[in-house]
């Protein structure tokens, strides 16, 4: 496969990620397939590239925010993000945050991965505890094993694999990657920057909860409400602005999930499921943010990857071009 074609397939499926070849490399010994499982997009890619880059500019250019669930099938991948390095080997899972720059470095001559695209706001909002984004997960715990097995069963064309709704995979991911809620949050609030980052992370997890307020959040983190308010001001925002933005992102994710699952996107249900308690407030906030009403957005919403370019991972369809590659 020509390198340019592989690189174009990467961007059309995953957004602004850029493949980096080896010196004088013109072709890729591998493949790049856009597929779909439970209504969610999957990038099924293999090759002998040097790495894949995601820059700050790439983050700004993408309209959609995702958590990419990486499943390493063969070879190895080194993930370089936020000054942390993680090694992915067969039998491991990893949640990659699309809102942060990253490098995926292929340490061997050939690697094969699946990348399941999970809507970011929806994934974070309903988790019982903050997700372990950016951590390698071995498939030893029951939830992680179930998640890994379900994806591989579809990739291996095992006909016993049920075709579920998108929410099923989101629930499995939350169970597998859920952090210990008893984690000591206070020890992670030493600087203003870390306090703000932690506050936003906690809001993403609890954005639909009625108890979420500035006071509740400050108490959970272990600082005063006034200090937390100053932290938001230092980042040119406020608790209310961040909460509204997260809830609107979640609403957009819920519209997308309804369409992917073949369900009706009901405006009232989406508003309340996103954490809004008043439909009029939801309509005003949505129109102010996106320039159109929620009903118009539902009518215009489309799936990010063109249907014609996608094959579905369903029982009876072959996901992997050559099963020997697994």
C-alpha cells in the first residue's frame, strides 16, 4: 500500500493524525481499514511505519473529541504523551485522549492495532469514577477481559459475537478503566495548574450529577470554594462556563450515539441526560454555542466517517484481511 494512501486513510478515519515514514519509505507493508463495531468507528491498521504524530495544531483542527481505545494485536507500540511513555503489547488496552498531543512510536518492524473511537464526553460523563486515561491496562480483571474478548471476537469473525448498541461498549470501557474512587485527590492539588486539571477531570465524570456544584467540587478535591473559583479565573473561565460546555459536548455525543445505534434522538431526553434541568435553558445554551437549535442539529448531524468507506464488524463479516496477521 502506498504511504500516501495509508496516511490519507489515517486522517479520514481518525482526524488530524500524521503518519511518519522511515527514510526513503514509499510504501507500507500493511493495511488501513475503516470499520464499525456496535455503531462505533474502528481503525484497523497495520504496517511498518516509524510513528504517528498528533500535534497541538491537529488537536485544534478536529471538531470531534474522542477517547481512542487501542487494542494491540501484534508487535508493540510506544505511546508518548504528557511526558509519559507507555508500552503497548499484545494483551493490553490503552485509552488515548484526542484532546492532547501524542506520538505513537512503532518499536518493531511491523505492528497491528485496532483503535475503537469512543465519544469523549459521553464516555467520561457516566463513569462511576474518573477513567484511567493514558494508562496501559492488562486484560486480567474480568471487565477488561470481557472488553478485550468482545472486540477480538468481532475481529476474528466469531459468529457467537452479539451485535450490541454503542452504549454496551461504553459501559464495558467504563468498567474496565474505572479508577479507584477512594484515590487520595488532595495529594494531587499542589499547584494551580494541577488543581484546575483535576477539577475539570472530576467535572467530566460527574457532569450529569445533580449534586455537582462549585462547593461540592471544591470539597471533593480538598480545597476551599474560593480557591477553586480563583483557579478557574486564572484560566480565563468559570465553573459555570466549563460545566455548560461539557454538558453541551455530552449532548452532541448523545445525538451521535443515538444515530449510530439506530435510535431516535429525542431533544427532551438528550437535554436531561446531559445534565440540564430546564429545556428552555438547554435550547438557549445550545443555540448560543453552536448557532442552531438542537432540533436542527439532530436533523443535520452525520456520522464523522463516510458510510461508503466503512465495513461493519458484525457476525458473518471479516474484519481482518488475513487472520494469520493476528
